[in-house]
C-alpha cells in the first residue's frame, strides 16, 4: 500500500491547511485526494456554488475568479488552480510522490492530467452551462448536449491514449498514482452526475475503479462530502 | 537582457527538436516562445487546422487528441499539452529559467498560466466553435458571443489579479518572464484575431507589450509564422 497511500513513517508533522471547496467540484476533488494521499492535515470550508457564494465579495477577495478550490498554507496568500496546487504540494510537502521521477514520465502524467483539467472539465462548469442557456435561450436538456459532447470527446481521447500507449500500467502512468489519475477520477465521477454513458471507455473505467478502491480516493469522493445529496 | 532572453554562455549544445504546430494556435505559440527563450534548436511543421489536417490518421497517431502542439525530443514518444511541454523543457533543458525558484512564486505563476490555458483558451478552440454552430444552428456572429465572453471573463480575472496582487512586477510574476507570461501573451494576441476589446485591461496590456518587445516573443508571434494571412 505504501506506493499509493501514505504510511505513517513517511509523513512528518505538518500544519493545518485550509481549503475552500465544494462537494461537487471536480477541481476541489483532485486537491482533496492529493491532501489525503500525502497524509496532510487540512480543513475544508464548503462554498455553496448553487447559491452563488463563489461570487460573494468576501470570496472574490480570496479568489477573484470566483472558483474553487483555494488553499491556504500558513500565512501566505491563497493558492488557486487545482494543477498549480498539486505541483505546489509536490514541491513542498512530504508523503507519497504523485509525479514520477523521470521527466518524460512526468510529462506524460501531466499531459494526461491536462487533457482533463484543461481541455475537458472547463467546458462543463456552471458558468459555461449558464451562459449557454441564457445567451442562446437553450432549455437545459439541449444545453446538456454540449456537456455530454465535452465528456465524450475527453473520454474518447483518454481511452485511446491509455489503451495504446506504453506508459499505461496499473494506473494512468505506470504502477503508481499520479496527477493523471486524480484528474481521470475527477472526470469519471462526473459521468454519473451528468448522465454520460461509460461503456465505451473500459481502460478509463479500470483505472478509475482501481483508484476508487483506495481509501484516500474513497474518502475524498464528492458523495461523501457535506452538501452532497443523500441519494 | 540575460534575465529574459538566453545568452550564448547559458545554453549548451542541444539536439534538434521537432514540433507540430500552427501559425494561429495559442498553445503552439506558448511552446514556440519557450523554445526561443531557451535558445533550443527546433523545426516546426505547420498543420493546417482549417483543412482539418489535425484529424488525419497520420496526425492522430502522433496526438490522438487531434490537437497541436506535439513535440518530439529525440527518439521518445511525442510530448503533448502545452503546459506539460513547458514543464518538461524546464526540467530537462538549459537556458533561462521560465519558472521562479520559490515554490509559492512558482504556484502563482502556474495559477496565472492555468487561468488562461485551462479556464479560458479551451473554450474558444475550433472544435468548440464548430460544435456550437452545428448543434445549435447558430450563425457565426451569434456563436462569437460565446468566444468573446470567454475572453472577457479570462481577461477580467487576469486584470484583477495582476493589478492587485503583490507578486506582479515587470512581468506577471516578479521581474522575470515565466509560464504566466507565455500564456498571457498567447491570449492577448487572440484579442485582435477575434475582435475583443482590450481597453479594460491596462495591466494585461502593459505586460503583453513588455513581452512582445523581446525578440523571442516577437519572432514566435503567430503573424510571423508560415500560413498566417499577409494582412
């Protein structure tokens, strides 16, 4: 287990970090998994995205983008953007590494992560869905075609790469969890929320299920956070 | 000049890298700037995105996503996703550093870069524009409202952060060029291509103009690449 989840002997004493997140946010989910895999103490404040609390002036002072996650580590200014936070944790904290040591393997793990975090997830966030419905007067069901197309395009490329590239192992990059898996799983759990068919993506499914069987991923899962619907 | 452009004494002998790009691609532009700033020898093959050459089977073998850039460095498999390529160059090549040494400053530079490369640029790429026009039967001018909204949302956040956060200096993060500037400039040159008003973003404008006055940025500019319109 020590290769994917932190063992007590690996993790030194750390200060309490403070994160602003949301049960449903794919980006907050990625960071939550990393914090748990690295055994880092943190507390999370849940911002109600449906109520628009991310646009409140107090939160805009924390993140002018009005988006979660934002992470406070000590007295410094807030850290924002999930992939930047993951790299920061990698560069400054102990615990299990979440990027390979080899530069080419790191580049592949990051490329797979960015396929999700840059080219897929930003297309279906609330601000985009709301804009489409309002500017083009689309009923929700027609707008959802755009969301499903984004998921399907991302998942199809991910499946092709993971099922054909030599780098794939038990996880997206080799046999250890990396940023690629955190992003993959954050996309995967969205398929249930948005009603996206998953049968065409068996390799993505295998890796997602392998990850979600690990305690850190299971505990970080959106449905186990405050605010998540009971069903 | 040595703080932002490579001096010969900083750069050792390097092999010729091969990049697949396009004159107009914001993501290829970022990588092209980094290669030039670091003084790395490369040749670029220009993929005709308007003709759909990115979807040709031969190119899908290089990048199953059907997107540029893709970079070959020696005999390894192609490197994809612009930010992953920038980190790879940072970790493996000589030349001027394009990330600060301090982890918090690195995190801020990366966060600013990702505000553009994750949350803004992916919203206006050809595959999204084409989907909106086809699926929702939108004439081009109405679809362009979505593109301008994406630009304006990204630029507004960027302006707020750069004009209020302590980390801003001559460039986005302090007084040296970083990944944040490569992304900022790649967004900025798009405002002319897509007809986006720039007056509300004076800090972004100042940094973009400072960057574009440097030879590496000027030489990497979309309008100076093969395939760019003469006007």
